């Protein structure tokens, strides 16, 4: 069986940060299984509109409406087929708040398409600059960074308990100017 290395998970188009690849089919299967079973934690850093106060846990049902956008669906599925909606859960903690912006750490418990973008917007804190999900226009695109992957157990010998990717320079400059 031939194996072509490829990404083991995905990031939205404008999202920076960690993306893992495997050198072998065995490694790809092991990683994908651990991800599906919730044994890999994903932490993101995001710049949000609004003043996020305190820790939050957001549990919602997401529906992929037209292949290009996701939305939160009422628990009763009013107007939509609730059978197509999928559970999405995340924890969000403010790191810094200034005027009408919040820098936040987000821990995903599921991995749905546009999950952070749609849940944040639904709860009143869209990613700053993410006009697709209701934020105002900015001179920069939205800032979302896959900061850390942490492993509940060792997947491979020699792999550390967590991997981190530093914030890109433009993101750091905006944070420094804002906070």
C-alpha cells in the first residue's frame, strides 16, 4: 500500500498555526483515531469583538447551511433538519480585554467547520474582521491561530506532551497595539 503524506486535520483558510502531517499510514491512522476519540486537545488564540468577561462553555448544534457557511441551530431544530445538525462544544477564556476587543484562548471539544467563527458570532463575540460571520470590517483579516495541540497519552515515542506554534508577527503587532 502506497502512502502520500497529507494534512491530518484542517485549518480554515485564514487561520494560522499548527497543522500536523504524518510520514506513515500507521501514524496517520493513530493520529486520526486519537483526534476522533478526543485524545488530542486543540487550543486557539483569537481576537474577538466585544468585551468577553469570565470563562464560558458553549455547547451548540451547528448546521452547514450551503456548503460555504455554518450556523447555530436551535436545540429543537426549528426550521431545519435537526438530524443534520452536529454538536459543537468549546471553552473560551479571555486573556485580555481592551475597549470593545477581547483576546481569548479557546479549547475545542469538537472540530466542526468554521466552529470557532460561528459559535463566537452566535454568542455575540465574532472574530474581529470576520465579516462573513457578522463582524465589522477591519484593516486586517480576522485573527485566529491554532496555538497548541496537547496529547492525553503518547501517540508516538519521542513526541512531547504538547506542541505549540508561536503567533505570527502581524498578529503580535496587532495585539501589542491593542492591549
